[in-house]
C-alpha cells in the first residue's frame, strides 16, 4: 500500500485523490479477508473481484439507498490502479485486470444549477459591510465567473491573481496550471478585497494564501462550506447549493450564451469535451421549452 501511494505522489495526484484511493483499497482488502480469508496477492482470483462488485451493488447507505454508479466506478478506479501496481511488480497476474470493468453510468443532465437571477439573489444575501462579507462575496463571485473547483479557489495565492490583466493562474488536478479570465464583477470585488480587506485579515506577513479565515490562515474547506450553506439558506433557494453548483452554473450560462465548447473546456481545465456533452443536452432542453412556448403549432391550435 505504501509503495502504491508513493507512486501516486510521483504522478502529482492530489491529496484528496490519494486519500480516496487508500480508503477504497483498504476497504476492499478488509472485505477480501473477511469474506474469503485472502491476505496475499498470489491468492487473489478473478472470482474474488466479481464477488466484490456484487458486494458493492448490494451495499446500502445509512439512508437505505444503493451506491450510485459514479461512486462504484470511483472504487473500481482505485482498485484497478492498485492492481496495475501489483501486476507491474509481478506479484499478480495481468488477467486480473480483465476480470471486472466499470459499470455503466446513466447520462443525466447536470443538477444543482442556479440561473443568473438565483445567483443574484444569493449574492444579495451577503452582508458586504464587513470584512468577512466582502471576502465571502469575492470568493463566490470568482467561482461563478471562472468556473473554478473549490479546491482551486482555496488554493489560490495572492501572486496568482493579476488584476491588471484580469486573469488568475490556477493549479488544477494533477498540479496542472492554467490561466483563466476574471469577469468584471469578480475583478472589482477581488481588487477591493486585496486592497482593503485582506491586509486586516493577515497576521503572518509571509502568508501567501489569497483567501484567509479569521485566524489569518488559508481558508479551510469546512469553513467555506459552512458559510456557503448559511447564505444559501438565507436566500431561500430550492436548489441544493454546493461549491460545485457555481462551476455548473458558470458552464451552463456560457454554453447557453453560445460559447465555443473548446474554450469552455480550457476554462474549466477538462482533458476532453466529454464532460460538456451533458451541458449541450441541457441547452437542447432549453430549446425545446422555447419551441413549445413560441411555435404556433404548440399553442393548442388545431
């Protein structure tokens, strides 16, 4: 396991990905020993992997719900990565990798998306008469403007933001960097935050983080999430707002506005256009609504 995690670190995998893979593999190894008494790689067989997949599909959460295909596939990905390492070191046969594959995921439209009016309503619930309010509004505006992942937002340093050119250098998955544009509203707030708010939050002159908590440290995810839930509840939105909601909302608005999919892909830091196919389905749904509303044959005329 240690060698497997060290290999992941050499590939610049994120701490979150490494932690997730370790959790999934350990869960499999515990199940393997408890169900079959297998503790060494030389005794591992394809039937064990098939049994593990059946175990995952039969598993129920604390709410009595089955695991989503995406959740199962994350566990499969973790285990396949672990098995590839065993095969590479000659302690497990290669055919094991052919014993199981990913489960099919349904092609669903993106959920938890806010329209522009809802975003404005949420932003309006943030009290910007104090330092923390300006900081929070700036963070949410940046998420909505740039489509950043929350980890990318919280990982920003002061030096990453170029106010003069309205851009930011973002470090994404696999430590890959990209430059993203910052919209006018988010830029105006970012400038106000940097010049008039952050200097009062910082305690250590050597602190590089852009967004700071009340202790002058880099904003933790848990703190950000708690404040986001506070604002969304105050706004009374029916949508379940998560940090990723702003990324989805940004993407949806750009594609609805006719943005080039390749440009959107670059903005979001995706490897391929595959993920954006869900959003093109969303615009087709919008088109259908417009057709039903506006076409004379859809107005009940005989």
